[in-house]
C-alpha cells in the first residue's frame, strides 16, 4: 500500500491504482480522495522486524455519502516489513468512520498473558474510546473494551469489529455522541510499565455534537462535509487511568480538570508523570495513582514528558507554553 498525503482531510487517497487490495472497500472513485494518511510515528519490533503504524480517518469526515464501504485502510493499524514496505497484516478499528476518529494513537508493544497464554501484543487505546489488545505477530484480535464513555457502539464482536448503535451518524441538525472528535485519547503517548504490569493513558471524557453538511471536493482544501461543536453545559473532564493490559480493567484513576492534550511517562522508580491544560506537571504513584508531587508551570502542557541522563543522574523534562522545564530525580 502506498500513501500519498497532500493534507490530512482527504486531498488524496490511500491507493496508487484501481484494483489494489482494499480498493473495493471504497464506492466509485472515492478511493481517489479518501485520505487515511498517517500523521504520527509508529513503533518498531526488532525481534519480529515489523513496523506498526496507525492511519487517519477517511474523507470526507462527517458526510459519508460519497464513500460507501469499510474504507480501507483508514482508522487502522498496519504491520509493515520495514525492508520492503510490504503489508503483513492490518486491523481496522472503526470501519467506515463518520466521527473523525483517526487511529494514529501510539501502538505500545508488550508481552501479556491472555487466556493463560503468554503473547506478544500491541496495546492500543483508540480515539474511538475502545481499548484493544492485538497479537502483534498476526494482528489477531484478543480483547477490547471501552476505557472512556462512548455512545456509538454496543460493544465489539468476536473479531473486534464494532457493533454500532443505530442512528448515531452525524445529521444536519446535529447529534450528541461520545467521544468527541478529539477522541478519548489522541496523538500523545500512553505508557506501559513492565514493573507494575499496568498501561497508563491520559483520557478525555467529553462528547460532541456532530453535524452533517454538504461536501464538494476541491484539491488543497479541507474535505469535511460537516463539523463538530462542544456540548453546551458539558465541558467534560480528564483523567489519568491505569489499565490492566490483558483485560482493560481500570486499576486506578486520577481525575484532572479538563480533557488533556499531554502524554504520560512511567519510570522504573514507579512514578507516572503527566501534564494538564492548566499547567500542572504531576508525579503519581504508579501502583496507586496517589499524587506525590505537583509543579505549576504557568503554561498549558500539550506535550509528552521525557526522561534522560545528565552527568549520570536521571532528569525529567516537559514543554509547557513556550518554555521547557527540567527536573532532577533525587
């Protein structure tokens, strides 16, 4: 498969030529303008020699009339041979997406015991509010459950495909759906700690009002076919959650004021670092979620914490506003 991105909202399609595998999942010539481009880096498994990369939403976003079908390979995780670029397997999280739920979240590679068997897995907290566990060798679906409020699906079937609730598509007058188009999670990184065997993720608990509108394709411009607004009187909130990797069960949560735009970092010292829109840089106990330390940076944090060594000592850094803050670990 070849991607030829011009912009994130559909100025080109995911195929070079008619007849490539997956092409039939786009009605008519919609494959030419279907988007599904990538915009966040993936993950690499040196043992299996596979690169895992998430893809974006199909275009147009909220008006699906031009593009009947599952719209491969939008909203998918792709496993690629890094030497040849050959597609080894794919898993589509949201077939025929109409809510702008790109699957460009960070795929986390781990080992987990699933149904009594040790497996190499991919852990994926998706923008559509479902948490997935996939076999990273084959792409097989192992487990899935909501990790945030969602109102668009009854659940996932045995193959991981969503069982949609009827009449939750965008309409001209608007319809309230959870999660928001910004997602229950987005581009910022989650984290897995083999010491605690927990998966940590910054969660957005917010919905939106989705509108369907007219759509005309014009090269070089957004190809939306509608829009989204926040729900009046329901601003939502955020949380840092620790999930048991095999089951998705919430071990603990730490609530924050607003839906976050910053990633999390877990360390060997059993700490989880996170940031908030209100400028708080937090250190939480990795096992309990208890707040251990807080620093007000004075600017909105919309980045990922990083850890590094300086003169043999561990440091933690975070970008906030237009400044970078670094802290020593004593």
